[in-house]
């Protein structure tokens, strides 16, 4: 194994400079983000501090059980977060999401650590834990986006779904179009165009800003084109006509 | 002696409120019978439970109490997919899918789509008084009345025994509404299709004639022959409704 870099505390503190840049920007452009930036920084700081201690303990044990335990905790937290982002409670959805996230991120994790990287020993926390963090985090986002989009589509497309049911389609087929939209929403790559984010915002999906932005700023972020032109992209209004 | 095709026995239903709270009762102790080949008007004030009653008859909803019988057997003992084929429902606002009228008429589970011939499609359009040139029109560009007819033709292709129409004329002018009612009455008289029609429009109700079920506050207030009940309304709720409907 190659050597790990030791990062001096003053270098870590320098990371705060990056936040300071955003802070100044927010202040000068009156974005009103200072408060939430401050909160987020403090929260991140505390979280990383705590996680650091826990991880140090796990690393020291050099045993597979605590590593798998950490991954299990990640999946549980991810399940809870994904489910709590749904607008409507559905019976049995937590168990369903837990199974999906465990199977989906579990298989991916095994594939990446074993086949792609070849981690030795197989549970080496230095690799397994950060990679699991990325995979589980992405899976959580995907699950939450899919769930949110499915429920939003269902709400908007009741007449269409009921018409299909009335024509004798079994429920899974009557919902196929919605499922497709949900999967699409979950799979859109992160660096997606603004128009898609507007689409997600219209469904209450995209939580880009913690606090409402001032009107002008919001318009500029959401509609970089002149506000008279309707935002491009596939709106729902044209559906089922 | 016509057979009873559908029967409601003491049916009550309430919708789930927000977050699972028990909602208000929407139907209360509703009982009536429908004979094969009958025409039934369902009339009453807004929110009285008319649409809910139709949804109960094709199993979009199930009753909390009481039961619905179809050919003497509890509706819940049938496969819902079979029920929705034999008891067809059209919604108040017809939904047209992308594509032509032909695409819309063919929009159904694969095995049933395969069984449909061009002649079936023409026949279904003819049943709703549209000529065959409509097959290649873009469905989304039709007028409200034409869409309503295509929606009815679409469910007629399932060869249902009962046709449930939820306010089929609410988007139509009086002339188009009259034509549509004439069309479905013909289907009833010539093919023996049993009809249940929800309507606000008294002209439509009179034109369909047949029987009348007056629903208010989730209860059946009047169940009688249509013309007689409108000429001599005995119940104050019906009189209020008639007075409010006068132009
Ligand atoms: N999905 C639902 N969830 C909760 N309540 C509902 C739902 N659908 C209908 N209701 C309520 O049930 C009652 C009866 O509704 P319904 O649609 O059956 O009335 P209606 O007689 O068809 O009225 P209208 O003439 O306005 O169409 C109404 O008070 C309505 O608010
Ligand atoms: Mg209604």
C-alpha cells in the first residue's frame, strides 16, 4: 500500500478560504445565503470531527465487522433520508427502500472494491468506507428523486392513469409511463442542464437553495433566458392531451 | 322479465382524509337495483357522491359497508380487470392519448388490441355517430364533443354490458349534448346496453328519460321513473335542485 499524505491543520483551515469566497460573493450580490452558509459550515465541521473519531476507532480495530457495521449504518441513514423526502407515506415503503438500497449499493460496492480496485484485505476501511459513502450517497439521491418524481407524476396524471385502468390495463401497465419518468429523473447525470433542474423544481424535487432567494436572484438562476420565453424542456402541461 | 344486472345493498363509503385520518362519509346506505337494458340517470347537487357511485360500480373504489352485486355475485369476487371490461366507465374529462383516433381506439392491453379489426374500429365510430374519416384525425385536436364520442367508442370496443358515463355532456353545447344522448339512447335500444349517466343538465336527464336516482349528501333521496319525478317533485331537496337549475 502506498503511503498516505498527512495534512497539516493550517492546510485544513485554508479550506475555509473557499467558503469565504462564496460568503463574500453572496454578500456582494445580495444572495442572502450568508446565514445558511455559516450554518452549513459549522455543521460540516462538527460532523467531520465526529466522523473522524469514529473512523479512527474503526481503522484501529482492523477487523471486517466494524467496517460492515459502518456501511450498514450508511444504508440505514440513506433509507431514512430517501423515504422522508417523499410527500406521501406509503405502507411498507421503508422496508422496500432498505432492500433496494442494500442490494443496489451492496452489489456495486463489492464490484468496485473487488473487481475494479482489488482492495486487500477486502475490508480495508481506508478504501471501503469512502467508496461506500459515495455509492450509498448516490443511491440515496437516486431513490429519493425517483420516489419524488413518481409521486409528483401520479398526482398530475390521475385522469390518464384512471383512463388506462378503465380500458382494462393492469395497474403496473397503467403506471408504466410514470415509472419511466421516475427512473429517468433518478438517472439524469448530476451535471445536468438548468432546464432540467427547473423541471425538477416545479415538482418540488430540486432543493438547490435552503432559503428562498430574493426574487431577482431566483429569476436569474432559474431562467437565464428572458422571462417571457417559457423555460425549455418537457413540461407536464402537454401530457395526456 | 329483465334480469337484475347490478345491485347496491346498503353501500357506505368514506374517502381517506389527509394522512390516513378518517374522512367524511361520501355515500351512506345507498341501495338500488339496475336491470339489464335500463337507462338510469344519476342526478343531484355537486359533491353529492355521483362520481363516487360510478367509481364504486367499476371497482375504482370498494365500499366500507354493504356490497355491490353484479349478476347476483359480490363484485369483489370477480377479477377487477374483468369488471372494468364488462362495466365500462368514461371520465368527465375525456383523456386523449398522443396520436390519431385510431391510436386511441387501439390503446388497450396487447391481446385485446390484436383481436380488433379495422371493421371493429369503424363500427365503434359509427356507434357514436362519427364517420370513418375520423380514424386518421389527431385525437388531441378534436372538439370537446368529438373527444367525448371517441372516449365512448374506445370503451365500447370492450363490448361492455353496462356503460357508466360521468357528466358526458358537461363540456358540450345543448345541440351537441342532445346528439350525444340520442346516440347513447340508440345504443341502449338497439344493442341492449345498460346505461348509467351522471348529469347536471335537466334537458339531458329528460331526454335520456328512463329512471332517475337523486343523490344528495351521499344518500338516495329519490329512485323513480324520470319524467314523473321531475313533473311532480315530492322531496324538498329535489324541488330546490329543480328551482336552482331553471335558467
Ligand atoms: N379522492 C378523494 N379523496 C377525498 N375526498 C373525495 C375524493 N373524491 C371525492 N371526494 C369527496 O367526496 C364527495 C363526493 O364527491 P363526488 O365526486 O362523488 O361528488 P359528485 O356528486 O360527483 O359531485 P360533482 O357534481 O361536483 O361532480 C365530495 O365532497 C368530494 O369532495
Ligand atoms: Mg362528479
